[in-house]
């Protein structure tokens, strides 16, 4: 899973700056368009993971035991 996310985000790590030119007042242009596209990409991750691995991400996460809070007193010793 980490490799999939890394591969998807690697191109963005090479972007130095983004210039947005907007000429209207619609909600679907400029910065709103950029964040909307990022949301769409993130929403596709579970399907991509399943296609590449053959495992259902929701089922996989459901099999993970819940984490307990760390005992800070044990960390101090």
C-alpha cells in the first residue's frame, strides 16, 4: 500500500510551483478545481489498490486489530 501511495505522489514532489490563472467566478475553477482533482485522485486509491493487489482495502483494514493508546509512563523508563 505504501508503495502505491508513494508512486502516486512522486510526480507531485517534483513540482516547484503551481500558477493558477482564473478568469471567472465559478466554484469549479482555480484553486477549487485543483483541490477537487486531488480529492478525486484520493477517492480512487481503494479501487487502484484492489486492482493491483487483488485485496479489498476495506476488508483488509477491517482485519486490523484496534490500536491501544501508548502508555507514556513505560516510554519514560
